[in-house]
């Protein structure tokens, strides 16, 4: 209701009040991106471009230029890029370096599979190992 003051004059109920303004966090709009057309659209309307197992070189050479083009045509900032990675510690370190060079802004560390199979304690230990090993 964003500080609106609605008025209701009904047969049985009359109400002329509303909710006080309340600060809320910004909600980012994310759009899944695979091909250049979707990347241009994301650049035009989204805050975050989300990819799934997309090679860093494809992001660098194809997706990010299309994001830029869409953002420029709309007079907006280029959306942040988000990528999902998988692999063991050396593979993740190599992939992180490639995505960093491709200017990806966010990487998702997802240990849901570990949690589902081995439990939350083991999943948290994996997160700790990843954060220490990749820092």
C-alpha cells in the first residue's frame, strides 16, 4: 500500500485510514540468460543476469556485450552477472579466475546436494573448506 490512504464508505463499514510508510529493501529483478537476445532484454530491464553452467568465455564474448547493448539502449546500468559453478577445489579455483576475468560479479556456492545426502553439518564444513581454500 506504499503509504496510500484508501477510503471505503460501505453500507456497514466506513474506513479512512492506511498503513504508515515503512522502509523496505530494494527488490532486484533477475532474468535467466543464455542467448544474446535474452541478454539484451536483461540489459534493458533486469538488475541481475543469471546464467547456469555457462562457460566464462561465452559470457565474456557473447553474453556481457549483449547485456551492455541492452543496458545502453535503455539508459540503465549493466546488470550484475551471476554464475553457478561446480567441481572440486582446483576446478573451482580455475573457474573462479576465468569468471573473474570475464567480469562476472556474483558466484553461487550451492551445497544443497551435500546437505541432502550427508546433512547440514557436513554441508557447512564443505562451505568452510571452500571459503578457506578459495580465499
